[in-house]
C-alpha cells in the first residue's frame, strides 16, 4: 500500500508539469510597443510604429515620431516587426489530438446531414497541437467538424484558454457542407479502372441536399410538434445570421453549389477549396462569393493544369477582385502552424507581400465575420498581435518575442520548445 501511495503521489506531481501552460491573466497594465515595423493587416505598413493598448483594446496605432505620452510598460521593438494575430479558418484544431487514438478524435460524427453537431463543445483548449500554433503567430482559428454531407456547425476561438467557454469568440458562426462531386476516381479496391469517371449518383446527391434545405425552410415557417435538431440548426444560414461554408473544387460543382444554395434562400455562401475557381472568377464576383483556398503546396490535379497552379491560385483570385483567404488543406492539424509560410510562398508568386499577409489576417477576419474586432491593427480593435524578430512570413525569421491575445501576454512555450531545449542542452553539453 505504501508503494501504491508513493507512485500515486509521484504521478500527481508529474502530471501538472506535462499539462498546458496556465492561460495568461487579463491585462491590468497599459502596454506600449515602440520602434517596430507594423504590418497592419489591411495592406498598410508603418515603418517606425507606436502601438498602445490597455484593457485588451488598441488605444493608439501610429508613427513613433508623434509626440504622445507613452503609457504603462514600454517594449522597445526597434528593428522588429508587429503583426495582427494570424487566423486559421475551417480547421479541426482541438478536435483531434492523435489521429490513431480514437478517444482523442472528435472531428467526425455519425450521420450524413448533421448541422446540429457543434464543434465547439468538443474543442479541447488544452490540446498540445493547438498550443503549438502560437509560436508562429497563429492565435485564432475557426474550429469546424468534418465528414458526411453536412458536417456540422463551426465556432471561432482564441488559442489561450482554460476551456471551450473561455476560448469562444464567435459561437456557431456557420454550417459546413461537402458538395457532391460530379466526377469521382475509380475505386481500385472494387475492381474499377483508375482515373476520373462521371459520378452517376451526382444528381441524386444534389437532390438530397436540396430536399434537406427545403424541409428546413418548411420547418422554420411552421410550428413543429416535435423538435428537429437538424432542421433547427439550419435556420441561421436561412436567415443570414450564419454562413454556409461549401467545400467544392470543380468548376461545375462550384456553379451548381452557388446557384442551388442561393435559389433556396441561403444568403451567405463561402467557398472552401475552389481549385478551379480561377476559371469562373466573373461568376464568383457577381455572386459575391469569398474563397478559402486549399492546397497551395501541392501538385496539379490534372495533366493539362499549369505545373504551379496550386501555388499561384490565391494570386489569380486576388487579381480577379475576389475576397480570398488561406484555409490550406485538410491535412494534418500540426501543419496549420505553417500557415504564415504558405502566405509567404504566395508572396513569392508575385502577389504583393502585404496583400499576401491579408490572406491570413484582414481577409480571413472579413470572411469569418470577426473583422470588427480582429484581423487588423486599428484603434478600438482587440489587442491580438505579436512581435517577431523578422519577417513573420519567412520561416527563417519568424521568431516571436511577445504575443498577446486580447491584451493578455501569452506564453510561447510548447511541448516542442520544451523538447528542443531539453535535447539542445544534451548535445551542447557533449
């Protein structure tokens, strides 16, 4: 019994040391950052900036040469860079910790048409994966479910919280729909030939979505005898208070999705993916459809595509006058920490560097509907920002010294930084 008690006590001492850092307390002292180059997230730069904030809100954004009293703690950031916190849209961060461990995987629920499944209540604020976003400046995210035809409802969170209630910035902001594909690849495991073939079930799959939306409309107009959670969850996208995030890549699928949803009363539609969106930019612009681009680091899908199409797609869409941001794939969650470097790569394709920055700041905030508080450095908005030693879109110089969420000075330590320090100490001592 003594041994059991000693093991238990040792475990209880060990466990807190491996937990996530304690979330930062509320800002109590005004903070002034002086001398850095400020990238405002709206395409503008202030070379030698003066940034002040208190009680979590920006109170001054201007030139450091201005004669104005500095308040509170002053941070000399001369030679460094300031950015608004980067935003990762349509991600399963906090829903999956280890893909191969079922108990840590809450990204997909049983069912095909389940808009009432809310990702927020499954969000794990103590995720080590979420924690690892912060050292690269990714401070906010839209947490979205996956799977099925209608996957569920997303919410927007900040990445330094005790629990999902503390993390939530915008609750139940939109419903996520995986539009049917008109073509599909041959299923080799069923003896089918490889390559793309017409999907004979496409009309039926589209009709299933249409019927579901029409039933949701009828449910909202009438007085139901019994509560239908799925139909009830669709009322926000029908009255325009929520957005419908539609995942589609092909030209036909995009046109069908937009026309069908608009015709059935869904007002706010956001395209996620849009691999062939560059072919129909006039159509998307006419219908005011913003695009969250996926797979900017990838090979072209079709043989006749430009070899660098995935890399330059955001630039093509921006130049066509569309509102564009980076979602960048449904790949492993840990890759989300590379979001700033994907934006930097788009800048290398010829897009103005500050416009490339907007793909993960101001533009993303507009698409998600949080631009009144986040995405840019403007007086009155949230003091969610960070200081970097150099260009935050370059992995060689993205080295954060400070980061703030709603004015709170957050920790930049993660499981990865702890391991780095541990093993650097080991090898430097040899």
